[in-house]
């Protein structure tokens, strides 16, 4: 009987333990993988010359300083809303499921508050500056944001970029769920699927900005430069589809005198930028939907090239 009493007492203690002991919440912030600015030292950009397009001036220094050094920058509510979890909770490693579940399964979007195309452009410039300096905010990536978007989306911009694994637009511009429509294809080339996707983002979703973005040392551009008639054009394992991709880039480079590797441009910035120019110009001419939106002032297009070393996107040709 004594043994039985001890057993029942032991069970009672175990049963009461969860109710009495409050688990200690882990409030350690997630480590920022880009916290060391030295990894993104500002390399000189004079190694290349801009094409004929006008260079887009960066935002004022005071504006960038506000974006990366003085806390959150006031932006329209649609850019910051969508999360019912406190910003402080967003960085905890163990936010209770019940807390996140308070977000609605879907929402009815309020009046469009994304601002003008210029506002959206500045938003991306600020986001890239945060990425470069290691001051990323990482907003719009929690469960509450995901659930709030179940009923619809109002993306800020559409980005046509290369499929290179090192060039993810959402990270480069410090954006989250529902902020960008990203269309990624090797060499950021333009085909029917890409045009249709961009038109959908602009006409149906109301995106305010199109970003055509390439990157340094692009393998697709390099393959187009090195291509030789009658031989595999895209390295080992070439195929008709790969040859089509190279064929979409090489004529552009050849017409601009950039169809050969230059010793003074090892990162291929000039040919990459020429390809971006061609894609952008063809998109505007090819798509009536895009052309009409530009004419009405509801949309702007900008070109950009990403630096593998610094993480910075150099923009030009905003119009």
C-alpha cells in the first residue's frame, strides 16, 4: 500500500508540473547573416561605362541614412501592414501558433496604398541599401502575413531577373511575401511566357514598377559570347532549348560590338547591361499592355545590374 501511495503521489507531481512551470521563452533574435558590412565593401564601379540610357540618381544620402540608420522609414500602410503579430514577436524563434493564428484567413484589401511608381522604386532602393549594409528588416515573412494574403495580392513591382541561385530578388531588395512578382529565367531573356507574366502583374495586379535586372558574370551571357557556329553553344550537355537561349542573346551583343570577351571587363558588365537594355526596349515595344500603362503614368520601368561582390544593384534608365 505504501508503494501504491508513492506511485500515485509521483503521478500527481508529474501531472501538475506542466501547469506550475512556465516555459522560458527564447527571446534571442535570429542571427542576421548579413550583419558584417565588411562582406559587402563598396567596390569602385568605374570599371564599366554606362550604355546610352540615362543613369538613375540614387536617393539622397539623408534618405538612405533614414532608411538604414534611424529605424523604420514611414511608408504607405499597404507596405507595412498585413501582419497581426507584433514586430518584436516576428523575430522570436518560438512565436506561439495561437498568436499567429489570430490573423484572418483572408482579407479585403483597402484602397490601393502602394503609392506612385517613384515611391515603389525608392522602396526597392532602400531595401537594397539595407541588404548591402546588413540592416535587413525581413518584414512580411511570417505566418500572419502569409494568411493575410490568402484572399488576394497587391504586389509593389514585378522583377524580371536571371535564374542564378545567387540573385534572389526578394532578398536583394529586402522584401517579403506579396511584395514582388518575380520572373526568373537564365539570362533574363524575353519570351511569350515572360511577357504574359509581366502583363498579368501590371494589368491584373496593378504592379507599379517593372525591374529588368541582370548580374555580373552571367553564365548565359558568357555562353552567348563564346558560342561558335556548328558547335554546342551552352557548354557540355547542350540542347536545342539551350541553343535557343543563347541565340536570344548573341545577336544583341554582336550588334553592339560586345560579342567577344574583353580583358578590361572580366565581370561582363557591358554585355550584361546591353542585354538588359535590349530586353527592356523589346518589352515596351512588344507589349501594348505595358505601353499603355507607361503612357497613363501608372507604371515605370527601370534597369538594374547586380554586383556579386557588393550586393548592390546599380539602376539606370528609369522612365
